[in-house]
C-alpha cells in the first residue's frame, strides 16, 4: 500500500505554518501539502480526472492546472508542493478554456450514452459542468476491451479516458499489477493480464472500479440493481482486520459497498469479501421467523412462544441438573455489546461460568501466551507500524488470503524495501516475496523459534539495553537456549541451519522488526508455547514498545478479539480480567453474586456433553457441528444434549442436525453496535438495512430471554449504546471509548478516560506485571500425530481468499463461483507417484475418518505434505481432525493431520 513514511525533518517541517493567496484571499496552511490539497481544504474546488488521494500524484490529465503569480506557464495543482507566498489563481478565463479544451479532446471518441446513463460519474459531472458533450457523429473505439465474465466487475474500455487510475491503484494499493497499458498516445488501451477478467490474476478487490471516473470498470451489482440512494458507514463483517466501509442501499437492498477513504485501518481499500460478498444478507434461505422442533419436525413460532420455550427449558434444566449443566457460546460475528450480554446472561441469569466463543479454536493460545509473557493478551502495536518496520516476520499467517488488506500492506512494504521473513510450510504469496522463507514441517514451530533465539543469543545480536532494563531471568534463558542450535532444529523442522541463521540475523539487526502471526502458530498442541517463543524474539531484540515492532496476532473473524475480551471466556470477565480478580467489582455493578465454579471452555463442554454432565447448549452465531475438530465425536456429544438453542442467520449444520429451537438473528448490516479488531481498535457498526423478516439483533433476543427468566432489572437495555455504557463501567481500559468519540474514528484501548487519545503501542515504558518481562524457557514436545506406513502424508489446513471460515456467508454470494469447493493441494512429484491429475476426486483418510475431495497439483506444497481449505460443508474436512489440543488452552490441533490418499474407482 502506498503510504509515505516521513523522516523526522519532514515531520517537523510539515508543522511549519505558512501563508498563501488563493484567488486573492489569504489562506494559512502548512508545508508538505500540494496546491490541490490546500485549495480543497480552503473550499476551492479544482477539477481532476487522474487524481485519487490514495495514489501518488501524476498530473497526467492536466485538468487541475492553476496559475502561479510569477510563473509563465500553468502548473498542475495535484503535483506541485505548496510554498510560502504563493499567489494562486484557480479559475481564470484562460484556465477554464484550457480545461474545456482538454475535456473536448477526451470526448472525441467517447460514447454518447454513458453521460446520460451514469450522470454522477466524476467525468460525466465535469462534462456537464463545462458544457461538453461527446460528438454524436463519432464512433467510439469498438476494438477496445469489453468483458462481462467476472461476477463482480464489468469492463467496457470504450468509456476509458486513459487516466491510468485503474492501473496505478492496482499497482500502488493492491500490488497485483493486473492492468497494463498497450500502445501509445491516442491508441493507448488498458487491458488485464488475461484474456478475460475471470481468467486474469485479478483478486476481485474492486479498487479499479472504485477509482474509475467514467464507469469503464463498474460493479456488476450497480449495473443490475441501480446506483445506491443511501450510504451508511460501518465495519466489515469478515476478518479481524476491521476495514471500514460505506454501504450503499437502494430499495431495501445492498447494491454496492465502497471503502471508507479516511479509515486508519484500510486506508480506502477493501478485499473481495468486504467489497462484494454481501448477498448473504438477501439470501432466500435466511431464517426470519423463530422455529421450534417438535417430533423431529420444525414449525414456525412467534417470538413470545420461542422466548417462553427457551426460558422454561433453561429454568427446568437448572432446577434438575444445576447451572453447571448449561453452556453458552458467544459469537465472533456478533457485536461487543451482544457478547457482553451473552456472558452476563450465563453468569447472572443461569449462574455458570460455562461461556466461551470461537477464540477457543483459534487465538486462545495468543491471549494466554501473550498475557503470561507481556501481561496483555492482545496485539502490542498498530497496523500503521507496518510502514515503519524495516523487517516483518510473518509466522503461520497467509495474510494475503486470510487478511487480504493487511496482506496487501505487508506486500507493499516488502516491494518497497522492507525485509520479509516468512515462516510457513507452504510457498504462499508472501513467501514468494520473502527475503527468507523458512518452510518448516507442520508442528515444529517451537524448535524453529528456539533456534532463532539461539542465534540471537550466541552471536550477541540481542539488545543489551533491553536485556538490562526491561527483561527478567535473561541469564537462565541464555543458558537454556544455547542447547537449541540451528543444527538441532534443522533435523526437526527440515529448515537448513544456515537459513535459520540468516533469518535470525535479519530480524535482530534490521530493526525495527515487527511480527505477525496467525493460526499456523496457534492451532497446535504447543500453540501457547509457540506464541511465547515469538514473544521471546521480540524481547531479546528490543522490538517492543516502539513503532514498527511488537508481536501482533491476526485475528480470524471480525469480532473474535472482542467476543473474548467482552468475557465470553470461562475464566475471564469483561476486559480479560480473571473471574477471581474481577469478582468484587462486577458483583457490585451487576448487583448479584457471581458463580464460583470453574467454567468449562468449548472443548470441555463437548467432553462434558459426551459424559452426560452437560445438558444444554446455547450457540449464538457459531456452527460447531461444522467447525469443531474430531467431527464424529462432536456429533455424538451433541446428540446427547437435552436442549440445543441455535441463534443464527441460517439453518446451519448444528441447527439442522441437532437443535431444538432456532432464533433468527440479524446480520451486522441490520443493527448497531461495535466491533474490536486485531489491533485493539473499537469501531462502530451502523444499521444500513431494516432487519430481514422477523429477525432480531442478538442483544434483543438475549435481553428478552433474561426478562422471561426474571432478570429484567439487570438487562434493562433499550439500545446498544446503553449496553456499551455499562461495558465502560466495568472495563477500566475502555472507559474513555464513548459512542460519541467513535463517530469520527475508532479508538484503541487502553483508553481510560474521555480525554485519552487511545493507545497505539503497548509496553512503551513498562508491562502490566511491572517494569520487566521474563523470557520463557520452552521445551519442545512433539505432537503425537505422526505419519506412518498407513498414513504417510502430513496435512495442514487453512483459508482461501474467496471463502471465509465455514462458508456460511461467502457460499451464499458469487464468491462461490470464484472458489466453488475445497481442494487438496499436492506436490507434482506426489501427484505423479499416485497418478493423480488436477480436479480428480480422491478419498482422503485419517485415523478418524474419510472424506472425498478434488486434488489440485501445485508447487506451493512440499513432497510428503498436503494442504486443504475447510470452507465446504459437503466435504467436511473436520471429519479428519483429531482430538489433540493445546496443553494450556485446549485449542485443537487443526494444523497437523496424518493422512493417506486413495484413488476412487471410475464412476
């Protein structure tokens, strides 16, 4: 992403005030800006065609020409820096005539229809303002590229005015370089790098359509449904990056989504999911009425009946089996306010700490490992530090597919000179850009990270000041880590010792160094240990508490950070304070006694259900029947439950196969509230649509059931804002984050009062535990999941760009045509040995079960190793995943599975 990093001298000069004259009026401004920027800030509109604030100025269209006193020729306002004493004229007769002439030249071969069909396009507005029309007698360039094969992007280059914005934004913002200019002068034409858009390298981010001023590249949804009549700013419902966007609606439907240009998170950019994958909201299989299953058959119920049914059954189960026999699962797709109510319901209404969320199966090891080492189980730095980092370490994170906007920023940083180290078994897109790629065997993160620390210690590459002033137990760690030589690690990881040394030297010496990690670091039997090893590297090298550094988890779903932080976690309350430490304060504010039982996490709930101890489960926006590991054991446990309440948008697998009552919830586009992204930023979501049918926001559903169970006084909420104010009262680090302050931008906690600006970087002078953090001595314990003669291949799993998690949302959008099914990636040599071809369906078996899926032959995986995505319910990859869990958090080991491939007989 093209984001300029200013030097200290530039920063100081940028604050120097100066005075200029614009059309005879004095204007005070500051250095470091362009004439165009200053004029616009002063309310003077200067026309542009090739300019986009997200791009480097090029001055190609010449429409922004202005006159500077003392200059013989007109200058381009977009590319001319402001200077003290300038006298600027923006709309003289000469300038206006020049602009009109330029527009007439641009319309010489322009079609006559578009200005009438799309009058609000920037180019068409300019034509109208300057009284210019395309000549009716001139035919447009019929040979120019036209294409409608792509589900989201329609291309008609007869409307192209060669502003090059599509080409530039693809290069500078996304970094994909799909668009190319052929020929020169009047014959210039813009084409993609494939015969069609669908077969090109396009990743469907839509940036080209977003910037195009004429509609030469346009969203298919706008062509088919019409332009939006209303816009609402909100936050993306997909991954944990938390991109802000503007949702365009028309006739009670979403017709277009565009990025928020001023968002500090995504800086005017969106990925294919955020920009285009919204049709799930309007999917015909949305469940919009409450439903109760009787004698194996679903029937529609009223909200009053469904609420009474749930309240009555929960009350009966508490009376017969005790509160500890019920579990509640919050939702990473729900708001902070809704997750707060879910855990409050469990503790106040039911009287149990049996509450969890999907953080359990992804980043619970991050929270545990970082809290143990640093005192806070969340990202230490901000996304903006990417542009300040000299070195970026990406461990177990395929960011360009799982977190595409952040991945684009990392890719841009690497393309502009940052050192990139990638730890990943596969050759991902970032791995191909990396200075060093450490392609380890799945399950060997700890020995590899220990070996990196060994090199830093034995070669004296550590930060002596940090060790002396901020680190505890350094000598004991130094003695321990000397045993973890690169040669020892090489035998376990498959990574050559010299490559380990090279990566360690770069991370330690090319600072500031910033670490990002994903599920490839956490979903292991030593997930928590692996996170602590990453923290060790940052502590050793002093890469913490300053810009461009730190340890930063890339959270999976849009609000998985928030759902756990709001208290959907058995041993922690809101603010991630332990139940014991927060008991007195919460009992005072909630006016009740908190349960003293040790709450069960999700995996323990499944165990308890199988053992007959858990009797009921309320799953809010979480399809554990699809996403849990060891699927057959999960199925058996769910069948044993007396009551399963599903609260969701769709009749998902958990509901279809196991539920007794279904409560239809709203999507995030149909309600208000807040999300919390991976960098600790709390951001508003705002209602863009009325709820579909009779669906309701999760918070209203929870509140009404609490009222039906006699706890209405403690759930007397009338808006998400009222819930948020109670959250602020129990969460000191978020006390200063009011809805009013979130109107303009998000805020990062800690933010203890309303005068506090938020905290972009943690641990600048101390840690929550004190002045010093301790290095952790982590021994390696190999996973019991090993290959053998019967299961000779090692499978690891992950996401793809066009699908998301269980496919609940993306499979109900045209994204399904871009990624129709999960595939099993296999190396060419293994495929040749097994006589497999791309697209062939095979039987894939583990020690737990077998599934069928198509293979894809790719150089991205090593011989003996396989990779598969997990988005398709009909393939059900989790049938193969075992029962192994992280020793600290119970997070399942999704990333290491011993399997075999069997060819299927001809059909």
